């Protein structure tokens, strides 16, 4: 059974390079591509990462020169000196300040922002893997539930035929009222079970719309999963090296080291250079007396200097900030251990679920074949009078249950196998080779676009929705197309296999 899922010579791209199919068929590749383009979870995570990209120019701005200007106008409303001074004035001033030394605060803040951006990129990879896992699960849920609905529909049809045959034989005295009641009860239970699985199919189809963004069409069987590990230890080793959630936690831990440096810079000297120019004009209001007193109608001044700030005592704030940053770094270190534990547990659990599902597949296949033989035997024994109608009904139910178990196990094995690849960091857009559907989202592109910008004016404009809405999709129904591969001849035969006509005469 394991060979069904292992493809040692193929890359993971084989997962989404299944046949194109017919025009109305939908492949797993189509669903993954649609979700990658338009799922709101991943589009929101991309926007969050773009917002984090702006932290680099924000922090770098503290170390760049700053230019400011000011201006004013004033009127001399009352002068006890008899109006000897100017009556009005207008001033304008421009100042340039250049930070020279900040104790490493700017550099540390920039490095911390850059490291957190790397953490955000890893988190985006994790979001991709989680989304693709949801798509694979939703895709296989629909396939599973469609198969289960078909099996139950077939079971109901067979039981209706059985009930009619039992009633006919009761009319001629070949069966008792108890036999008819047993057939009626089994049909009623089967119809109720059919309603339940149909509701489950509707739920799976609605969940598919939620995750993928479009209704499920005719879904093709997904291709085999390649490059699954041979043992859990090998899976854990790959996961510890490649899991995006663990990498994100590690980058967050690394960023806190720079936070400590920034906090320590709060008690170090700061040096800056400033240059300023000011212009003043009295707007022709300098009278003779003011002119004799030395007032000119306008003036221009230029100033320059070096500013040194040496903190001596700040009430304990710098030390508290250092201790706070160190404590947060300690928490980040522990979070890495927590994430590492989660990766190990998730990987081992996914491997165990995958292996368990493979074993269930093998045992269910044996059970299906055995139940088919059992049903044939019970029918044969019923024809000679050694088995009752109830025995046949029970054998049919056991066959149906084993077929449903087999369908569910195949779904569980596929989803668990993909979840294992996701835990190993092998289920992201690059791994799935989705690039040929169009350019993949490149988080570095936006970072390179904004990291060196120093203009105060600008923006990207009012955002527009990227993810598709699903409000205009029609409510899903449990309708399924016929699948001849599920038409098991053992279930299609009626209970009445005694070789007698309703009148009781041999055929």
C-alpha cells in the first residue's frame, strides 16, 4: 500500500501536474491555484507583511537628516514706549538637523525590523502551507462525501426493491409479516442515513467554496503524493530544518537581540549637528525712531552648532527598558522551544495518521472483499432456507459499512500525507510548482521597493479587495452524478434470490 503513495523519482510538483481533464473537470491543481490567488487568509497575510516592510524606512528615518521650517506674522497692538518699535513683523526659519551618533539605537532598530520582516516571510510560507492543507482536505472531503452519498443511494434503491419483493412474497404466504417489517425498518434507517450523508456533502461543498472561493465542479481523483518519508525520524529532521513556523519563531528570537541593544542605547550619549537660517521682515513698519534705535526693516541670520546630549539620571527608565527587552528576549527563546516541540509533535502525529490510514485502507479492502463473499454466501443459503431475510439485510449493511470505511480511509491517508509534507516544510507554492499559473507572490519585491524611500509624500492609494467574495454562489445541493465504479453488483442484487416467482412457483 505504501508504494501507492511513494514516488521516489518525482518532485513534489507532481502533486499538481495531474492531467488537464475535460473542460468541466476540476483538478487539485486548479483548486490550489485558485486559493493561492484569491483566498482572503493569504491575501491578508501578504498585506500584513507589506505593512511590516515599512518598519525599515520608519526606523531608518531616525538616523537621516531632518529639515523643518517655521514662519509667523505678528502685529504690535500696544507699545507703552510710544510706538518706537516696529508695528508688524514676518519671520521665516529653516533648520537642518543631522544625527551623528545615537548610541546604536537607529542601527539596532533597523536590524530588528529587517529580522522581523524575515520572520514575516516565514509566517507567510506557513500560511501558504496551512491554506494548501485546507484545500487538499476540502477537495478530498467532497470526493469522499460524493462517494458515500452514491453508496447510500444505491443501498436505498436496493432496499426499496427488497421491500417490494418481500411484500409480494408476503401476499402469497411465502414470507411472514415479521420479514416485511424488518425490510421496512431497514429501508427507513437507510433513508435517514442517506439524508445525513447528503447534509454532510452539502457541508463539504460549502466548505470548499469557503476555502477555494468557487463551487466544486466535477473533481478528478488527486494524483499520488511523492517524496513522503520512510520513517518519522527522517520526517522530523526535515521539519526541524524547513518548517516555516519554526523559522518564524527563530527570526522573532533573533530580532529581540537588537531590541536589547536599542534599550541599552537609551543611556548613551547622543551627538547631532544642526544648521539653521532665519529671515525677518518688519514689512515697512520701522519708523524713524526705531531706525535711530538700530532696527532694520529686514534681517537674515545663519546659525550652526553641535549638540551633545549626555544622560546622567533618567529615573531608572533605561535600566527598566533593558530589563524589559531582556525578558522579552527570554520569552522569544522559550517560544522557539515551544514551536520546536509543536513541529516535532505535529510531524510525528501526521506520520502516524498517514500510516494508520494506510493500514485502514489495507484492512478495509480485505473487509470489502470478504463482505462481498459473505453476502453471496448468505444469499445462497437463504435460497435453500437456512438463512433469513434479516441475515441478508445485515450482510448488505456490513458490506456498505466496509465500503464507506474504505472511501474515508483513502481520504484520510491523502490528507494526512499532505499534512506531513506541510509539517516538513515541503507544501508551499514553490514546492507545488504553481509558477506556471502566473507569477508567484514575491515578498522581497515590495521590500526592495520601499526600503530606500525617503520622500515624505506618497502612498499606494486606496486598497481594493483582492480575495473573491462568495455571496453570489448558489446554495449547494447533495446532487451527485452516477459513478459506475461504485455500482457494486453485490449490492445491486435484490434480497429475493430464492429463485421463486411472487406466486411461489419456481422460475
